[in-house]
C-alpha cells in the first residue's frame, strides 16, 4: 500500500530524513516511534504529499506521489484520512459540520445522505448524538474522536495518525488505542501511527519502525522491538528503566 525507497529530506541544509526505506502492507498498522525532532511527523507529511522529498520515491497505491500534480494528489488524498496531533477541528463549526466537511467538499451526496454518514461515524467513535455540540464544549479525548470520525467519513483506505494520544490521560489514551484498532478491524484500513507513547505503540502495532537521527534504525513486530539488541531502541522503549539499569551497573562496578 505504501512504499518509501531511498527517501531523503533536507530543509535549509539540515538532513531531516536520510535514506528511508519502508514498506507498509495493505491492512497493516505501522507505528513510527522515535524521539522528538527525529523526523516522524515529516514522514507523515511526505506520505500525504504535503511535502516532496529531496530525493527518493514514495509510492502510495501504485502511484509515485512526488511526480503527481496537485489535482492528482488531491484525488489520491480522497483515499486517505488524517488525524492531527491537536485534532485541528474547525472551531466555528459544530461536531456534525466538522465530520461532514470532507463529504461536502469532495462528494455529491445529498444532505440527507451526509447526515446519515455523520451519525454512523459518530456512533463508531462513541459520540452518537453529539452533532450539534461545538468543539469548545468537548474534552481533549472527545476532540480526538471527532477528528477520527472526520477522517473516516469518506471511507479512506489509509489513515495517518500524528500523536493520537498526545495530551491525554492513560484511560483516554487506552480508549483511543481501542478506536484505532477497531477502525482497522471494521474498515480494513492501512494505518500509519506516529507516537512516542510506547504503551499505545505496543497495543496497536502490527509492526514498529524506529527513527533516530533521521534514519530508520529498527523495524519489527512488537516482540521483535521489545527484544531488540540495539541499545538506542532499548533505552527509548524502556526509558528510565534502561538508564537506571545502566546507572546501577556503573555503581556496582
């Protein structure tokens, strides 16, 4: 479904991404992890065509997207949904209007048909009956769910998530994880999830790729990543535990 081959991204002389090679299969949930500033969100922007790579190729659904015109990219984006880190809802629109936005912009559905889709998608994310509510009346977790409902309204084949549990408490984070997994199960979507929350990554991933210093240093299943021999991977996923263990070894030595 998605293939990145020898992708490099330089901005103002800074190497943001270097020699990225990654394949994501149809129906797979690929989780991208890595420290802040490692290039995770840039990778998402490249996949959705908001940025073009300095070099390399990005294939989405058998199309090399860096060569597409803006009109062609917009057509391809109809098969993709995006859940932004801070939800990115339109504050002046109701929940229902937010979810309906893409349907009104990109389809010829009647208002009655759009209303049915909106109700159905809000039910999927546990917000049935919230069509008339304004975004400023919602909690952070509810905003994330509205953002997901908007992303799936046009029945995409691919959903990109940028830090979907950022700023949420552990209970709400777990609910969002379950929504991501259920959306994949119900709709059969391919998911690319950027996160630094390892609990979420382990909950939802089929495979995990770790970016460090602009390079992918490890790709594997959850168990393979947990058992990685790479000390950078181990320190990232276990955090203070790994540092604490190394400190203890130094103290004992």
